[in-house]
């Protein structure tokens, strides 16, 4: 098929041959009018549904009033968002730095941890993903080989193994950097006990805990933030993806422990009123519709409908509406078959089918996704 984008794009993505032109709730349409159930949600972004009217209105209204306002000035819309963010975050996180993506949030988090601790050692998990800029990539296990040397001081330990992590901490360790559920790494859940042991280790050894909630944050896992589901409060929490209803935005939330970075960090677009208006409306929608509970209920509902005993399945991992189906074979052919049945899903590593639907998806749509998957998997050896 001839795709004009192919002629111009500097390609970094393996593409799927579909032109998406419109969305509403958990439905997407292509240029021919075909309808799809979206279980990708812009990679976990469209949690409140595509083209959410409340966010569209907030963006429209703000655009007509003020689009840009740098952080060197105060702004009413920004102040309103920050208050809402701190209101939904774990109690100890009461300062906010606003930026434009998850990667930027991670960059800022790593810098804030260095300023606070005066150290440059970071320990993160194998299979972890924190972004693709040189700093965030330094804390990321995959995608680094062609880009080394990266920033010194970063090391990796197996996820969910407290002994290995304890042994890796030394006098130069500034922070431990973890996801609550490893998203790109295959939907792998941190054990509750492990995270609590990590918290205790950090307190004991005077090390900061950075939790990357970029994929797990904003209601996806059944609480507003995954760490609330697991009962652990970080010193620094990074968020982005679903934060502003699809509008690009990221944030770092910090505890009192974190030293001010006044004059040492910044962002031209960070905290612009347009993004803040979108995020404010997104948080309101999430609270008004209790999306954390919806994520939990619907995730459990889907698990009931999915035939987990299919012989093609190795393991199913799930928290709220973050679902990973690990197969005994490659996941790509299953994702392609789902697309032929008008269901869009994501990979997470070579053998995992990942579902991150909008949290507003209906039970009927989840039924269709489960029964289609059951049918595809039943036809496999
Ligand atoms: C997506 C993601 C990032 C990077 O966010 P971008 O907005 O793509 O820069 C970082 N960490 C996690 C856990 C993510 O899922």
C-alpha cells in the first residue's frame, strides 16, 4: 500500500499498515471508515478515552485565553493543576516539576536525585524502561547497546530480588529507580513485599527511591498511582502518558527530602497553560468517574473472560487494566490476527501481548477482545 508518510518520515518505528484518522472513547476509525477496539490507547495514553469532550473543551477554552507562559511567571491554570496533582499523589509528595514527556520527567528526576544526594550512582532493574534520551536511557536496560558509552554510575539488578539490590547499594548510590509494573519489559509486577523491602532499604542506607509511574500512573492499575496499590511511597515519582488526556505532558513529584533545583533545571514548554488545562480536566474526569475503580473492576472482568488455560499461554500478568499475556511463541502474529479482527493491541517484548485499553472501555468491548483472543489462541498449538 502506498503511504505518503513513508516518503517523508525518518523512520524509527516498525509500522502497522493502517491510517488512523478519528477516535471516540475506546473506538478508533481508519481512513476507510473501519472501526477498531483500541487496546493500545496511544501506548497507555488515552485512559479517559479518545477525543474526550471535557478535555477537548478545556483545551479549546484555554487556547483562546493563553497558550504559553514560561515557568518564570506564575499562572492561574498551572497553579490549579499543581494543587490537583498534589491532592491525588501519595501524601509525602508535595512539590511538582512540570515537563512535556515521560523521558523529560526521568531526566529531571535523575538530576534532582544527584543534586539532593551529591552522589551519581543509580541502580535500576533489568527489563526496566525509563525513556530514550541519553540520561533516561542510562537507567534503561534495553535499547542501549548502540549508544554506549552512556552516563557512568548506572547499574542493573534483577527485578523483584531484594538480595541482589541490597548487595548493589554502595556509598555512591544516589537512588534506586524502579517501575511499579514493568510495562515495556513485559508487564511484570513488582511484588508488594519487594517494594516495601526496597523502601526500607532506601531509608536504612540513605538512598532515594524514584518510582517511574509513567505507564502505571493515573488510574491504570486500580489506584490513582500504582505505588498506592502496593502501599509504598517514593521520594520522587515520575508521571506522563495518561496525565493530560493525550496532550503531551510529564511531571516529577517530589517529597520534602528533595533539594530545590532553583536555577539548575528548566523547560521552555514545561507547565504551559494549554497542557495544564488538559491535565486538570483529565484529573477531574478520572475522579468524577472513579476511573481507578473502573480499571480494577474491568481488569478483573477481563481476566474472568480470558481463557487462561489455553495451551499457547505461558502466563497472564495483570494489574487493573494493564494486562500482559505471555505466550510460548512470538506475540507479533497474534497481534496481527487481532488487528485483522479489528482489535489493536501492543507487544511488550517478543512474546507478550500487552493490552492497555482506555479505562472507559465497555464490558461488551472487553467481551469481544477476550472472545477473539480465546478463539485465536485456541487455534494455536
Ligand atoms: C513511556 C515510558 C517512558 C517514556 O515516556 P515518553 O513520554 O515516551 O518519553 C518512561 N518510562 C516508562 C515506564 C514508560 O512507560
